C-alpha cells in the first residue's frame, strides 16, 4: 500500500472519529429538545387552551357606569350615578373564563345540544364567582351609604370616611357568625355616623338594622351558607327593584340558544381543539419520539420543520389574536351598530388578559428555535461538511 493511500486512510479515520465526536455532541441537545417537546405537549393537554380574564376595579366600573348612563338615554340621575360610584369604588374582582381542551375533545364531533350548554355553563362558572366577590366587597360601602342617607349627610361629608368597622361585619358573615354580624352592624352604623358628625336616632338605627337583618336572612341557604348574590336579589325583589338574575343569567342566555346552534358550536369547538391542540401536540410528541430514538442511532440528526410550521397555532389563535382583537376593536366600531360599538369600546377600556397553554407552547417553540439555531445547526453543519470530506 502506498504512502498516499495510508495517509488518506488515516485522514478518513480521523474525519470519521471527528464526525462521531460531533454526533455525540447532539445527544444533550436532543435531550433538551425532548424535554421542550414533552413540556409543550403536556401543557397543551392539561392547561386551559383558552383563559380570558377581566379585572373589574373602581376605574373600570366608573367607565361601565358612564356607558350605562349613555345607553339608557341619560335616565340615570346624578344621585344614582353617585350611589353606584360610591358603593362600587372598593371592588377588585377578576372574571375568568377557562376552556379545557380535554373537556372540549370529550364533546365529540357531533355533541348533544344540552351537553354543549352544560360545558359552556361550566366554563363560565368564574363569572358568577366574580359577581359574588364584587357584592361582598360592595357591602361595607352600601351599608355606609344607607347610614349616610338616613342622616341626610352630603356626599362630601362621607365620601372619604373609613368603613373599616363595617368591614368587620362582612368578615363575620363570611365566618358564618350571622347573629354577631347583625349586632356588629348596629355598632358599626353608629360609629360611622359619628365619624361623619351625625348621631343616629333609635328609630333610624332600628330601620337600618332591620333591613340588614333581612339581607342576611335572605342570603343564608338551607345548608347555612351565605350568598351575597342571593341576598341582594331577594331584598331587591321585595322592594320592587328589578335587577338581572345574577345567579342564573348564564343559564338563561344558554337556554335561548337553539339546539342546532348549540350543536354547531360544540362541533366548531371540537374542530378547533382537535386541530390546534390535538394535532400540534401530536407533532410535539412525534418530534420527541424521533429525538429519543436518534440518541441511540449512529446518525443523531433529525428534522423538526413540521413543528416549526404548525405549532405556532395555539399561541397565535388563543393569545395573540384575542389581544389584537381587543386592541383594534375601537377602530372598527363604526362598522357595526350602536350597541355593538359601545360594547367594543367598553371591552377595549377594561383590563383584559388572555392566557392558557398557548403562552407555554409559544415559549417552547421560541426555545426550540434558539436551540436549533445556536446549538443544533452549527453541529449539523459541521457534520455535513465532514460527510462531504469523507465521501
């Protein structure tokens, strides 16, 4: 064998040895890719695919209050507007709606109408919980306003008066100590009146106490649990004030949806979940499986174009597009009716957030691109060069 042939064989062996070294360098990168893929798939299946939240605070309520006044043709007078602003100024509640992909997929491609209604009602449970929280937070100011009205105090006299004593009443209600709450309300009412420079007469105190006793009694259910929503609805009904059915308005709205529309909605939800969650999760899992198998083969390289091509869908459809829709809604409000336009403006003014598994899958996809560009690609490029040199 000639010297040149020997040198060529030695060089080829060195190149092959170097190629094996670079192939081994792909092992930790493949493991990282497997972890990223499994995290993305797991979160997409077990996290809500859609999570929309709206924070209701004094600023957002003030805006809603003004919008309601405009939509009602100015029927809300100044006193009513002031009362709402005062009573609701301390609220800080979050309305959250979540849609689970597993629950959607369990509907099937041809779901029953009532099954779809039950699913939507379950997803909207957070709405009623937020209403309950808001009413609990509004109770101290409502009691303070009642006291102020009884002594005919001016708004500027009680607007900034503290209501900590009355908040103790709410704490007692939440602890189930209803008799103590009734007694505390009378004490707190006298203290609040004194703090704004007035003194309640026995008659005024009895009237305030009786109304509050009735509020508590109406709010206690057969299991001894207190519901602010139930209490306010009952008291308002006895006084001839019509307010929406806060405990059943979601069900009432769903009942108005026809069976055909409900079935179509369920089918559409199933299709969206199957494509955006089922399909993309399958792609993540396929890539994880291939990356795992490649760890034990001589050629440890694999392609991931299918993940990069499709797995952006959950993040874009469930997070980015809703954010963009809310932000751009006022720009298109002139193209719809007056009521829809007002709704768009109100929605855009509220602190709305969107989350869910789309955020996690988006982060995983971004990490995959980084690993691909700065770790996998340089090694693969070196291996390709070595292959050409060996061939």
